C-alpha cells in the first residue's frame, strides 16, 4: 500500500505570533500569499509539499530465476504440472512422471476429502485465536512433516521442525539424466506411504527411505502440494553461540527455506534441523538447547512422538517444551498429562483416548488420561484420524494454554 507523507515547513514564530494575534482579537486573514512582518522581519511561507514514497516489495531481495527453479522443482516432485516454457517441462512428458502425477492426484484427492479438509476446518474452529497471532510453530520429533504443521497452523510466520533424519539435498533436475530424474521422483514417492495412509511417518521407514535423499525432497513435495512459492533455500547450522548461520562443519546441520503462500506477499520461513533431542544429545550440543529457548512464544505441536518425553532420558526436552510454549497441541504420544500442572495450564481435550498400539506397550498407557476421557462426556469428537491411533473415533488431541 502506498503511503503519502505531507511535509509542511513551518517557522515556530509564525505559530506563536498567530496565537498571540488570535488572543488579542487581531484579524490575521490575508487575501493573498504575501508575507507578514514582525518587528520589521519578514516571515516566509512555504507551500506544503506532497512526496510519494516508493512501496517496498518484501520479495525484492529474492532472485526470480532462483525462485522459479525451486518452485518448479517442488511442483515436479509434487506431481503438479509446470509451465510448458519451463526447462522442466521435458520431465513431465516422461512416463515415469506421468505415473507419479497420477498416483499423487488420486492419493491426494482421497487424503484431501478424508483428512486434510477436516483438519483445516477443525483448526479454523479451535485454533483461530492462536493462528490469528501468526505464531512461530515449534515441531520437535517431526521428521519432514510440514504438511500437518501447515494444515493446523496455516498462518505461522516461522516453522521449526526437528528430527533425526538428515537434511539431504534437492534433486537438481537440470543436471540429472531422465533415468536419474525418475529415480529421484520414485524415492520421494516411496517415502509417502505411511503419512498418506496413517497421518505420520514411521520411524523405521524413515531410516531407510531418507537415509540417501534426506528430508528436503519430501519438504519440497509438501510445499508444492500446499501451493507455496519457494523463494530460496539455504543450508544453515546452529553455531556454538546458538545463532543460525551458513552451515559449516561442526554445526548442528539444518536448512532454511524461505517461502510465500499463494496469493500472499510476505515471506515466511521454514527451518529443519537434524539432531538428537535426548538428554545426551542436548548435552553434546548445548547450543541447540539455547537456540530452542530463544524461539519467542511458540505454539508447540507434538504428533507421533514415540512417547519419548514420557521417559527420563528426554526430560530436558520435556521441561523445555513446558517452559517455553505459549500454547501446545499434542496427541497422547507427546508429554504425559500428569506432567501438566493444572494450576498453570488450561487443558482442553478432543477425540477419544485409546491405549497405545504396538510396537508400544502398557508402559505408555496413561490411566489418568483415560479417567479424564471416561469422566467427561462433553469432550468434542474428532472426525479425522491423527497420530498412532488413526482409526475412526480412536484419535485424541489435547490443547494446553498457560493460565
């Protein structure tokens, strides 16, 4: 929006004398622009000038050619057609890409109708106050799950995802042969089975699927499918002083993706860091704990977190989330309900609590959480599955707001 600034050059004596004359009943009106004189000294009058400011384009700092390449790469991975004039148009003419596109079109259509549209609707009804603040979204134990982070918190100004999986690289389709391109597309497709069917990535699968490619191709695929323009990609790390810098050996490795949703003009940021969040891992990299503590008033999201923060070996991370979070949304695999002091937190429950399924066992079962669900008949149901218990009327969510 253009801003108009009016600059009026006034002499203080004019205002002061005008005030005196008004009080004395002296007529100061003039029929022309001639100057008055005070004690023989002329007082100049200067017409106000209107100066038009040039609007600042928040996207001007990004290279358009680079942006086009990143965005089209995301589309190719996401099975979305690029412009025929794009250098990637040849890829989408291949049978392998056509098969990839057909698979994703069918799978995504089903995912959208059965899952994502319901998640977004639920978010608009129950998370509106949080989303209206354009929060920082903190998602530890996430893997490359930008999809649900964005579906639940679509107005996040910053997303910080953390997992054990390596950052990896984005396929450079400019430099790959048709066979190599087909392989990269197939690798990305192979990683999607669990999250398309169950709403989460299975840890053992990720160890295999992302050992070579890392998380970047999946992040790109999800960003393509959620209609993001990818402005830039930077390999970054958390340095010893807990700042995010260009990656150098010895830093906690990560990636910074600058992006903007379709129809918007204000850049946003997605970070992914690959590191161990156990007590031992944070002792080895104390700068990463400091970095996480510097994220201002985040909403923390925990899904399919392997019940890790139920155990003492992840107590540092559990305490950090409880002390840092402005709001917290989780399923039962996050922080056990007994860890929330009800004098400090308002807790709202959704869905239905069912005992953990294999490979987890009775150690992760929460009898106090079961009591809450059984004793409260007014808990709102969820019409979608999310987390490990993804079947009809099995999923649960808990929203925690500090008092």
